């Protein structure tokens, strides 16, 4: 059993310690590095969805100013096509190497790379590269096209789960719902574009990369270029977010590093915003067929969710929509199944709450529909089916406070005042709709290394090769050091985002907090142990005492007889600059508990039918993610997730033309995301804050993703309550709501 860390700094609402660096422009992002003698690369991207390259005419481009070299499938070094493995920490969603051959699998695929002395010259020349294609007449642009063509979906067995007899139980259920829910392709658009600044020195690679996982990136680059991992250093001290798009290495990084090695100069490559929609992943579209059976008391008797998503023609990516469904409610007869079908898109990837975000749109919409059919309060229907046991794993949840989330959320929102009749609540011209949904996410924890130094100048230093993607990791690492040592936050320096640091975790899966903090705490304790050793050495303040009899608190070492000495004095007396500690912590314990986070969203929409205006006017989100480490950054995560959920509900869809197979809205103007006017003035985040010490000594389960799950369903349910229209396909468009 681990200690429980209950220092006051844990849970405090501390501002981000890296904030001043970002505000003052000192934070260096991947494309901020302009190295001596650096060249700039600009891609040429496929303008057909599928086909082959017949000819690349470089004559005009080569005459352009500043051009150094132009790479393409006939002029590119042979590299190693690494297999993708999460366990080996070299996962990559698109395994095809850039310029591998003359095949085109998706629009926006790299087909050439121009390297020139300046960014402007590289881009100007790239525009002059003329590529002739033989294009397929019938590219697959959408999930509907793929299904209509009759291609056989590929089952995704590893994500599937079945228990009881779901089909026969459904058939004999007293109440049945059978509905299909459709979610669109969505594309992550972090403000910072993907970028690589590559530099070779004596055969070693240094890569400044916009990355959510420097260790994974290092491992992949080492494999691709045939190097020992120590000879690759991937740096990402600051990221302008990622939402999952920066978890793995994409073709641009390999192209930049190869080009740099070929021309013998540093090379910088920024992925243009247009190609941010094509070459660096997306959330694939899904069709989800749900069937729910319930008895007359509202008890679930059967639940099935059969899902299909598009993947690329190159790799298989499964959108695991049933990941929450299989354990969220008590149901003996249940099946979730997944399958993929090829389309001419780049390979999909994880996008914030992969699987769960589209999956809970479907499940939590269906739960609302069934509650309506049963004439039950949708909140009550969920409570009837509440469970504290993960039936898919046959294990109890380590800690579950979903009931409190339901109750506290409902209380804050005023749910008891809901008139369940559709269209019955009005305010002037607005019809008001109230909807709710549960949210859910797995809690994961990986192995992690960290190092902490206590320095003679009164400061401390902590490092691990994880990243801060804007979520506050720098700050919570400093809080963890402070919790163990008592050293104040402003004296703690944190270094993250460099693969040469002790091996740390991806900033993904909501696991960075639960993974990193125990390793940091362990390293801080190890540093204190080393310090105690110095303290009892000959000539030191506690010479002759036993190290294990000393205690360390608030930066002071004390002995039982009341003597107390500041740790800096110990180090100075030994002429040492610092005491160091390192730690390795394992992944989450297995076999006894299912670790998951829970919550509930309550949403109010206002619909003015006269002018077809729909607004989300109020959101209350009650979230149960274990111990909150930083009340400010945690609430920020949920507020941001609510914005993203509103985007999913009402705006976001990456569209492809079904004739040409080309992207339609691959830009910030036409890919709609919520702006300030779309954001409710009132987003109320309730953080339940029940520590989960079965998971780790901090009791924290992580908060990055859960807020985006369920939100779109809560909006759709509120829209139904206001308008009577049941929208099963996202995004909900105004034209869906206009009465015939
Ligand atoms: Mo998240 S989709 O694991 O960055």
C-alpha cells in the first residue's frame, strides 16, 4: 500500500508556472528554432484522392530562386518502414514511409518536398512542381460510399466484447429501441501546426518536433533511420496543444529528417494548415447501430452497439466506440462490436477521448430515447441502471462517485424543475431544452522514470521525458515536488519535453498526471534519502546520527532531539551543489480493480424557431476523476472539453466531395468550431475530488478527456427536449430543426 499524499499544495488552484514564458514569447515551439545555415522545406501534396503518379515535372521548380533539392519517390533515401507497436513504444498510425512509391492513397498525401534557402522560396517553388496522375475514377470519400460499394468491413476483434445473450434478450425485452447514430469525421486543429526542425550532428539526429510523446517519437525515428535510440534526441518543451494529433510520428517528420541528412544542413518543415486536415490524422466517421432492451421498471435487459468506422487504405485504425458502453451501466446481456472499412483518407488517429466521444454520443442519446419511451426521467433511468462493478472485466471499480455526480450536477443545474414535456419550457421567443448525459473515461497509468535534485541554492529541479501540451503538466510536477519537499513552487524548476530526460509518458489518454506524479514523488524522496546520507557524514550537521532517524519537512532536516537544519546548509557544508534522486514507477496495478472516471453533463439550449437560432446557454458538468491536483488547470480542462463538445454537437465535420474524393472544408474558415459567441456564458464545473488511492498515492485519475465525452449527447437530448426533433447524426444543423 502506498502512502497517501495529502499536502495542501495538492488540489490548490495554482496558475501555470510556464505562463510567463508563453506570454513573453520565450517559450520555444518546434518551428521557432532557426538554426545556423538552416534550409526550409515545403511539401507538394496530392491533388487526387487515389491513383498513381505518372510523372513529376521539376523543370520550372528547379529554376526558382534558392532551391536546394527536390525530393520525391524517385529521389529519396531508402529508410526502414518500422512496424507499429504501442508496447515497444514505437507506435505510428501511418506506417507508410513518405515517397515510398508512386502510389496515392489519399488527397493531401506528400508527393514531393522542395527544400530551399527560405520558407518563401521553398513554397514558391513547391507551387511550380507539376505532377501528372492517373486518378481512380471512383475514390472512396465517405463512410457511406464505402458501405454502399459493398466492401467487406474488417472486424476489429480486440476491441469487441460480449456477455450473456444480447440478441435473444433483446428480442424478448418488454421495451425496445433500435436506432443508428452517425458521427462525422472530425479533425484536430491545434493552434500550433505540426512542425519539424531537424538537425544532424556527427550522424546523430536532433529533432525539434511538435510532439505529445518525445520518447515514442525518438524510438520511431531511431528505427526509421537505423540508429540506436540514444543517438536521437526529440525535443518538445512547448506544444501549442495536440488533442491526439501529435501522439505519433507522421510522414512530415521523417521527410524533414531525411532531407536534412541528404543536404547536410538543418531543415525545417511546417505542415500547412490545409494539410493539417489530411496528413496528421483525424477522428474517423462512425455508424453505430444501437439496440436497447428494458423492462417496465427501466432496468436494462439487453444492450448492443455495433459500430463501423473508416480507416485509410494503408493502415487499420479502430474507433473504439464501445469502450465505455461495456461497463457504464448494469446489463447482463451486452455486446459491443467494431469494424473498419477502407476510404481514401489519411490514417485516422486518436482524437481527444477516442472511441468514447462518438461512442457516448450514440449510447447516451439512445438512453435518452429509451427513457422517453419508458416515460421516465432520463436521470432516473440512469440511476436505475447504476453499477459499481465493471461487468466487462468482472472487477469492482476502484472508486466510483457517479451517483454524486448525478445528484450534485442535477442540484446545481436545477434539474428537478424540468418539465419533461417536449417544448414546454419557454422564455420569451426561446423554447428551452434541458438534456443530460453521463460521461466516462478509463483511468490509465504507465511506467515512468523521473529525476529530482535538491540544490544548495534553495531551489529544486525535476525532470521527466513527458510533455506539457498546454494542460498544466509543468505546474503539477512542481506541485508534486513541493508536496514532498516543502520547497515553494517558485523555487522549483521543471524540465519536460526532451527524450534525453528520464523516460516518461505520452501526454495522452488522460494518463500523464497519474503516470508522472508518482515517479516525481519517488525521485524527490530518493533525493531526500541521499541528502540524509550527506547529513550524517563525518563533519556534517548530524554526524554520528542514523540517516533513517532523520526527518525532512519544509526543507529542513530534523533529528529526534529537536535539532533542525536547512537542507541547503547540509549541502553547502559538504561542498555539494545538489542531492539527486531518481525513481522508476510501474504502470497501474492489475487484477483487482477496474479504474475509470465518471461524470455527468447537464445542458440547457435555447431554440428560437422564428429566426432559427440555437444556442447552448448553460452547462453544468460534475466530474469524478479522483483527487484534483490543481483546481485551476483541472477546471480549465473541463471548460475546454465543453467547448470541444459543443463543437462536436453543433459544428464540426470534415467533409469530402463524393465525386472527386477531395477535401471540401480543409481550412479554418469552413471547418466550423465554436467561437466565443457559441460558448455558454455559464459553464459550471463541479470537481468531486474523491481521492482514488487504489490507483496511485496521489489518488488522481487524470482529467484531459472525460469532459468531451457525453457532451454532444447532452446537447442533442436538450435539443430534443426543446424541439421534439431527435437528431441522430452529428453535427446538429439548423436545417435539421426547421419544421416542415
Ligand atoms: Mo489524447 S487523443 O490521448 O491526446
